[in-house]
């Protein structure tokens, strides 16, 4: 299966930045081979979304307005961060020769004595936004048929005693339309979209004496559906 760049489909995601005295946020581009026998990752730099929106607009690569206009970005009291990268890659599955995906991790605080009590994690939600695309079959203007929508915010209520994980599966869809009745479309129309199709959630406990900074309280994995 070929590697897929989410950014080719107008994809974008955002995360409400946590208090670093409670959570250490880390976003990764992961590269693996079959069975995790060879694993490496690059950290994805996360920057303030509004700064990124202005930068990309100045470069002539504006983020979709369906995303930038979301009310979350209007809440100035909260810092929302986005990936400052040109590519977000996904490929294959666990047993594929090449397996790529993006992961978002809420690690425990690593600031030593400056950390807040671990029990405060009970009051924290890992919040994320994802931009989805779809074809609106009720739209007759082909230039407007591909629409974008912000997925309902993902809330992951964290628990200091367990590690929670949510796998988010996306699928590339090729849609072919041909109007043989009303002739409102001229010939065939082809659209490629990227859509989130399902998710799988699970959790597990921590091994005894796991250092706080090594605990993954919550994680999202952005993967391609290989079925």
C-alpha cells in the first residue's frame, strides 16, 4: 500500500495545549516495519494555530476556513496548537512491510518538583479537532461538491491510573459521478477525499513503579484503514 499524505486532502488537526506542569504533550510521525522490529519516529513541532494560519496564508497556502473559523480558536484564554509540518503521512498496518502513522501522546509531567499533583489529571481532558472531507451529492456545482467539516471534538477524559488509547482510522475514497439523466454534470467527475471512517478505543493499566514522565495517560493514533 502506498504512503498517503493527509495534507494533500486539506487535512488539519489541532490540540488544546495542556499545562506542562501536568501533561507533557508529544506528537510523532512514526515509522515501523512488520511487527515493530524496527521503530523510529520524528517529533512533530506543534505551534500556536493562529500563528500557523497567518504564516500559511502569507505563503499562499491557507488552511480551510471550515477549520480556522471553529469557535475553539476564538477562545483566547486557551492555547490551541497545530502541526507545523508540510506532510502528515500514513501507510499500511501493523503487519505491513512499511507502517507509518501519526500519534498524539499525553505523557506525564517531566518537570520534577515543579509538577502539579498527579491526581489533578482527573480534571483534565485531552481535546482534539480533526478536519474531514466528503462529497455532497446534493450539490450540483462540481466546484463545490467536495465539502469540509470539523469532526466533533474528541474529548479523552484522562485517568492517572490507566493509559487510554483511541485509534482513528481514515480512508482515501475515489468517487466517480456521471449524470445520464438530467445532464447537470458534463461527462464524468472524479473526486478524491480523505474521511474518518471509524475509531477503536481501549485502555490498560501501568506497570508497577512506572516513572510519571514515562506514563502515556492518553494517546490518539491517526492511521489508514487497510481493509
